[in-house]
């Protein structure tokens, strides 16, 4: 197996080459305005020693914050037709009803609500009003809308109505790009619908971005399939990522944690990823980040996504350091010089004291000009490191789910801030290539499948096994090799007030990318 | 005094009602969303005190029934709640003078206002639980032996049912629950009508105002980055019981209820001390180092230590930092009859009720 992993971050675009499980080469290039130039530069730099010469690459895996940034910054979004199948229920809370007004104004191309949907046990809630769907499609066409988000009540249990409506819309608008909410899983109509509408809003951007990624790879002379990494640490083939860009929203942090697991060889540990501005703390379970279980807001919109459960604090290699004085006690962060570190840090001739300057003064880092920070005495530096360690310790303790001491893997460019010993931590592990852990995580990503639905009148074991079968089939459909599938998450939730023995089961499996 | 509620009051009500939900009652987010849209459309709602009701006034008690999960898909529709009220009016052949809440805790704390917005009726500042409970007989009006029928149930598709007559509150619960299940495990209901005199004698008073005050305190603390739990305790005569981190959640359903136990590990001054809470939708019994220290009908509120907002039994999870406080229950539940309905034995715990508020 020979793969290239690329992480397009806010500051750097990192690239690594992994061959037979080993990191052969890791490089960094500045992220470019157009994203693709940064990728081209990093690939050029990766290949500059000839490591790619005459070699077959099995895949290029890219992690990007491009899609989530488009939502947060309200740019490059497509107008969407929202079609909800659930009338007469839900009429008082139409699609976009809980969106921030500025974003709704950009994305809302029109709202149609027609009869349809299912009940929790798969019974029909209302028959699908096909004539109304066709009429709605005609109105969408007249309004010039081509991106359509379809949602239906309990569609994760039975996606039939959404699929049929998509067919009907395609007949009227043959080049429509349609997102069905059931493809985005999870029960909770508004949140699932919101995810679908955001996805539909990214239709044009996803098409253009993925085409640009493919071109950048081809222009680099690499003949390999493109995969895009997703929030849960797995990858999707380019075609699926183009269809479901929202699944790539939070892949950066996930990739770091997965990379940390890979580089350290540990599958259950805490991970601290210290960047330039912020530090993310999360927990690895079976080699994957523990997921947030709750509603996640993206650009102000409530959604239910598979997102890693992370605690972010304002600590990093570029954090401002304010030494104790009459104005107040010692303070580290949360403000950071960010990517301007090489200009503004004192060791680099700037005026802002940062954590990196402290590390240079003590010889922990060999960067910039040590003479410029020679005035910082050892006791002062020790106090700054102690404060950073205290902040890290608190964040780790917050994210721990067990009382005992756990191993901690420290990665990211600012990992020097994490001391060798911390309370509540059995062992602090610094790994080689830890500063490119995110690109490593992208390179080693697997394929996943998930099932989240309600089972009735089955024993717990039967329900779990039925869910597992569905999740396995979905993983294989997404490109996984069946023999490599492993269950990494399995939870069951008995449902209050539902008759019979109703239980909601969520199972997630992962496997290696099947050889093409 | 009849007073108009501002949208800000209703935002606070949602936060406070979720806290008074004591772990159950359903997250009030969807009802709140309905109220935001109703206010945007120009609707307004009004609150009155029970002592403004004439003795022969007729009051409709509004509640949603069913599994919160179903509501997450079918959402909540304000017109459907209003239809439950008008169905009851048609059944009785008489118009209501006001509405009230069955259950201030959770989403039902807001639902009467969703109906009131359409019907132009005031909402009485009283309810029949002072918190959330899982069953219809766990109310002050059931403790008072007031009639447990009729109950109207409607569904968004136009279904209309009335439980016309049953021998007891428990039967009302059983029959209504069956209808609700057939509707798809969600129904808008109007509970047995009450006279003004009955509301004055058996209602739990001032609970909407209380929920608004609690919610306003939490929201202000969030804005000022001060301690939200301390803010709650400054407006309510509650007791701080414990601070800790969730280390285990075990859930199971039996007889259609979500039962289970949550274990906590102490933090700060509670380090080294273990706490567990047993729940049946709502938090029922809390034990510190294996000794029961707080139990129903005292309100056990599990709060997110950082935001001060309620944490529910359906969504509580490993690692959450929480603070447990107790709030005093209505006196109606402290009588021997009251404890029969909602004391620890009503939930299968062989414990003599002892309040954390009795010295």
C-alpha cells in the first residue's frame, strides 16, 4: 500500500507519503488562497527527492476545511429548493425555520411541503402525494432552481418516499442535483433536513473543488484515485464526496487524532493536538475519535453530524504570553499571532512574546534567533510552561471518561508545550512526524458504514445483529473490502413510551479501502 | 394581573421549564421554535394568576403526550394543540375561559402557550405537577381526587378521540396511552377540564413565573460568564447536592419507560465521593456513597456545570460535567395521599420519603 495524505489547513497544507505502513516523507507548504496551488506545491515538495518516481500510488486522500468554511463565511453557496414530505405534520416549522436569517436569505430558493412520510415503525404516515411533488418540481424549474434538498418524516427508517420524490423531480429537472436527507442518517427531522439543505447548498462548490483537486493531482503527474476524508476519520471516493460534501466538514481534527493513533500504535488514548492558535483535546476509542452525541451547529445551523467530540482551548505555539506584572497574573492565550508567528514572535524580530519564544529561550526549540530572547530568565520560562501544562491538564481531565490515568499522545506543531509528565496521565507520548499527524491520518483513512434505526420486537442481540448487517452492506457499498470490516461503535437505546420492545440501535463499522 | 409575555420571557421559560423537567419532559426546543415563529407572525400570549379566575370559570389543561423521539420527526404543531382544546370544547358544549399547563417541566411547560396563541385565551400561571412526571395520575389534581376524564386526543392528520369516562386516573392513563400509540406515539391532548375553584384549590401556583425566573437567571449568568448554578440558587430556595462527572449510564426500557441509573464521580469539594441517580424518565432517587439522600417528590435537577442548562435522562452521557441541585416540591405531594401518587414507592423504591428540605 502506497498512499499520499494531504491536509489542507488554515495555515499549512501538509502532505505525507506512506509506504507499507511507514511514513517515507512528510512536507509542509503554505495554504494558498485557491487551495489547489497549495496542494500542487506540497505535492511538488513531496516528490522533490524522487520518492514518487516510477511508483504506483494507490490513493491520494485529501482532508479539507473548504466546505465548512464556505458555510461559515457565507460564500460560494448555491440556492436550494427545499422539498419536505410530511404534511400535514410539521407545517408550523417549515424548512429553514431555525436558520440564521443571513444564511437562509442566501440559500433559500423556495420551500415546498407535500404529504408523505413514515411512522417510527415503518407504517405509512401519509401516502406520498406524487402529483404535488411533480407540481413542485415544475415550480422549481420555473424558478431556475437545480439544487434540491428532499426530506421526509422518519426517512432514516424508510427512505422510499424521498427516493421516489427524487425520481419525480429528476423527470422534470433532468440535471437537478438532489440531496436526500436519508443519505445523511440520524433521527431528528429538522437537524437532518438542515444537513441536507447545507449539502445541497454546497453542490456547485463540491463539484468545482473536487474537479480542481483531481486536476491538481493529475498536473502533479500522479495517477491515483482521489479520496476525501470525512468527519469520522474515514474516506469517501471522490464521487461520493461530491454528492455529500457535508460529511467532510470536520475532517481536520479527526485526521490529527487518527494520525496520532497510527504514529503511536495506540488505539485507546487521549490525544492533544497543539496547533498555532488552539489546542484540541479528544479521546481515541478503538483508534477513532469519540463522537459528539449531540446537536452540532455549523455556521449557526443546527445539524446532527458525525463529528468528533473535541474540546478546544486557546493554547498554541503562537499564543500571546503576558508575564506576571502589576497589570495582572501570568496569562497564556487565548489570543495568538497565528500564521504571523515568523514575523511577530520576538525570536523572529517581532514584538509579541509568544509560547514559541519561551521554547526558543529555553532551547526546547531551535528556531529564529535565540539572542533576541536571551533576556527571558529560566524561572520565568518555567512558569509559562507550567501555566500551559495546567491549561492542558484541565482540558484533558474534562475530556476523560474514566477515572484512572490514561496515556496521552501529543501531536501538532505546538506539542513542545506538553510536558513529559502530567497529572491524570500515565504517559505522555511524543511521536515522530507528529507535526504532520493530520496528513498521516488522511493517508491511513478507512471506509465506514453506519446504521441508526429503530427495531421492534427483537431481542437486543437480534437488533444489534440486524443493524450490523445493514452497516456492513453500506460500508461495502461505499468502497470497503468486506473481509476487513470491524465494528467500532455499537450502542442501543431503549425508547420510552413506544409500545413493544422498541430499541434504537446505532452501529458503525469500518474497513480498508477495497483494492481497485 | 393579566400580563403579556415577551419573546424573551418565553426564551427564559424554555430554559427554566427544561430544568424543572428534572431529567424528563422532553427538551422544549421545538415548542420554543414554534413560539418564535408565532411571535414573528404577530401572535402574543398572556399570563393570569389563578386568583383572577371566577370559581365557575372553565380551564383547559393542555399537554403533548408520547415519545419525545417521535416529536423530533413529526415536530410540534401549534394548530394541532389548539384543536385538542376546541375538540374538548365541542365535547363539553362550553367554551374555555383560560388554559393551563399540566406539566411545567419540559416541553409541556410551553405547549399551552402554543394553543393559546391561536385561541386568544390567557394561560393560568399554575400547573398540576410543578415539574415533570411520566404518568397522568402523578398530578396534584389526581391527588385531589378530581375527575380524571374526559381527555381529548388529536393528531395532525385530523384524528380526534375523546376518552369519555374511566373509573380512575390510572385508567385514563392506560386508555389515553393506547390511543396515543395508535396515532403513532404522539398526540396533542386536552386533559380533564377544571373549574376556576378547582384550579385555585389544587393547582400548583406561580410555576410559569418560576420557570421564567430560573431561565432568566441562567441566561443572565451565561451572558456575564458568572456561575449559572449559583444564579438559580439565588432565585430559588434550592440546595446544591453534588458536583461531578458522569462515569456510567445504564438504560433499559420496561413497561414503556426509560429506566436506568447514572453514576458520577465527584469533582472539586466532592472529589472522592460517589453519586448515583436512578431514573424513570425523570430523576427519581439520588444516592451519595450508596445512601439515598434525595428522592421524589423533591425535584432533582442535573445541570451542565458550565452552561447551567438541564441535562436530560435520554441524552446524558459519559464525561459530562454536571451539578446536582434539589428544588422543593409542592406541599400537595407531601401529604400521605400525595406521596402515594408520586413518592418513591410509586416508582418501586421501598424508601420512606425524606426531603432534603426537612431540617
